[in-house]
C-alpha cells in the first residue's frame, strides 16, 4: 500500500520531471511496491532491486566485502553505496536505498538495536539525505514506518531544491 508521504513525494517527483529507483534490503520490496501503487508511478518509477542478503549486496551491487565486514550489511556506509550504485542499473534522478534490522539475528548490538533502519536518498546536483532511525514494533510495523519515513524525508529533500536546480 502506498503511504500518504509516498503519494505526495511521487507527485513532487512527477512535477519536477524526475525518475526514481530503489535498492532495498530490510524492506524487501515494500518501498518499490509503495511507489508502484501511486497515481504517478508510470511517470516516475523505474524499478527496484531487493538485496536482502549480504552476498547479494556484494555480487549484484558490487559492495566490497571488506566494507560489509567493517560496517555490517545493515549500516549507513553500505546504504550509501547501494544508493550510489543504483545508477549502474537505472538512469535515475532519485536513488533511494534502505537497510536495517527488522528482527533479531542480524548485526544488532547495543548501539544498533532491532528496529534500526538506514535510509539514503540521492537527488541531482549532489543533494542527499543520510538518515538513521530506530523504529519499534513487529517487523512489518518497522518496515511500514521506514517506508513512510522515507517518503517524508524525500518530500523534505525535494522541497529544499528548486525545480530549476534539479
């Protein structure tokens, strides 16, 4: 289901004549689904990659194993690289990546508990947002909150850039 924030930012992306693509780990395609269900999807959405496992991040998106080993597959550093490497697959203006921990058994620790999500958004002219937030609830609730938050962050980012500078 598309959240209000995804619907709103999709409209703003369309108004600016931009395209969006996503690389998802913890959200496992939920963000792509949200974009696909908006009224503007045909104008703005190019597609997405689900790279849930670390080996997929390494093999498909060429994330160096030493980066994953140093920072973990669910980290700000890996999330940024995922967003940057989307352009290998999509000619996109807006690149969004999400990683995180929705349930126990990953790389959680005291300073990175279950519910920690990393969101990295890149738009033209080198403008970006790197965001870390800890959500609570079931895995599905955490995923839904992360998708909604991504829409809010993207709307704010798009509002900070004029149409002529994009």
